[in-house]
C-alpha cells in the first residue's frame, strides 16, 4: 500500500486518484465497533455504562433535571494511563446561527404564552435553558452580536478557533467532576451549584478515553441523546453514529419497561437508520434498577433474591411480548438480533442481594468481549487493501491510472 501511495502521489490528481489515496490513508485508522446507548432521562444510562466497564465514578450522574445533553463516546486510552476527555465544539458560525433561532423561538413563545397557547412550550423552555446555561441572565439584556464577543468565551478559547479541547486527569473521579459542564444540563441540580458556566450548548461530542480497560480495546460505547438535534452538525454526527452502530442498547427502568412509550419511540425513530443499510446486528433492551423493590431491605437475602428474580422474569416476558408487536422493525432484523437483559448497577457494585451474575451486567460485559474478540485489525486492513487493489486493477484495464 505504501508503494502504491507513492506512485499515486507522483500522478496528476483525478477524482479516482484522490479517492484511492484517501482510502489507503484510512487503512491506518482503526474502525471500532460502536455500541449506541439510548434511553430517556433518569433511565440509568450513565450508571449502566459505568458498571459495564467497571468505572463507578466515570460518567457524571445527577437528578432527573441534570440530563445528558451531548453525545458522549467512551473508548480505551491505548497510549498512556491517563483519563482523557476530548471536547469537540460546534463552530462559532453554527452557534451564532443557532442563537438567532433560539431568540426567535423565545419571542414566539412569549407571544404564545400571552395568548395562553402552550403548543410551543417545550421549544421555548429548551431555548431559555440553552441561553441561560451559557450566559446566565446576561442574554436577556444583550444582542446576538454582543453575546458572540470573545470575552464571552475566554474560558474556552478553543471554541473560537474551532479546535478540540483536551483535558487530562489522574482518576475517573476527577474527570467526572470536570466534564459535567460540557456534557450535562445541570443548572437545576443542587449537586452542581459550584458550576458557574455550562458549555454543553456549544459541544458537539465529548470522547472519554479510559486507560487499562480490555473491554474497550476495539469497542466504543456511545451515550446518545434520544433523537437528532436542531443543530445541523450535531444532527449529522448523530445520524452517522447511529447508522454505524454494530449494536444498540435501549435502556429503560424495569418498573415501566413494557409500558414506557419513550423507549419504544426511540427504537422506532432510529430503526430506519439501523436497518436500511446500517451495520447494526444486535438490538438489546436493557431493563435497569432491577433491585428497585419496595421495602426490599426488610426481607432476608434469600427472599430478596427470589423477589428480584421473579420480577426480572416477568419484565423480560413483557418486553419480548412488546417486541413481537414491532413488525415494521423486525422485518429488518432476525429474531436472534433481539435480546432482553435485566440489570442493577447498584447491585453489581454493592452485591447486597444478588451475586453479580444475576444482575446480567456480566452478560453485557461478555457481549463486549465477544465484539473485541471478533474484531480483527489485520483482517480489516487486508480486506480494505484487497478492495483498493481491485479498484486499481479495474482502472488499469481501462487505462485510467498506473
């Protein structure tokens, strides 16, 4: 490949020549297996990810109000033993354009509320939350032009220069405490009173790199917002990630696993991206908080275990029954693609009532390990190289190159 690239570099650039050079360079970039994690606010996505990779304090959690607002990738740090966070911002031009849209939404919402019309209430509150997170109350007294002045972003100069911001930490706890302002809408959570500015409205994606984690060697977990984003670049990235997922985990609380509409709507909304030319081969429905039974501590360990196991079995049966109704989704996938898991992140770490195996988090770890084992960098490189050689051979027969 190196020799062929050298030959191509000595030729005039054509569309085919440029395409081949790009494909050869991309062979050196490892393609990881993506596992997309969906779920409504409060379903326990971040706790699940922390438990599966056995990093209890890695992703910040909080109250229902402190929801994850941006896409978060979790992958291995294969270069050193530091916890790293790479923050990717939207461009200043995109934010200025989005901010104009937010102001128009607020103006429209103010008029609607004056007329007792609540149809646009959600969009109105979302716009207010974004501007208040970044500017506190200042946005109410200033114009868009004033809010784009460099002094408003002095703590994040990388944003103004369209660069990534890399943060390094010695522990998962330190990383979690610092990245919350880039990833979560926590303005209403007392846990985060010390945070003065929230930068998540400007963030496209945060990539967290974890050292010494075998489950993430060739796998990236992606904590995904339930739907796309009104910002074009964030929405494009979201759709691209969903379409490239090898597996999808739909996370919901066990008490409402079969009846919670939002989880099922998320699955329906992404099914076209997953099934029509997508790479998804596994759809897992994960019921969290499986030990959340009233007065469970009043029971003996044996009785508590029996209650949890019974409830888990009933939840699985209910979810499978609902899955079988999704005929439009199931036509894209075989029955083997669908699996249901019941887990408790708290139980996995504390081992109060069950052995770890009964929380089924070890089964999810086994799934990730299988993804790692099936992934072959050498095989992917050779397969890609063979495809390039085939293209070159065909072009040579037509006297196009070489």
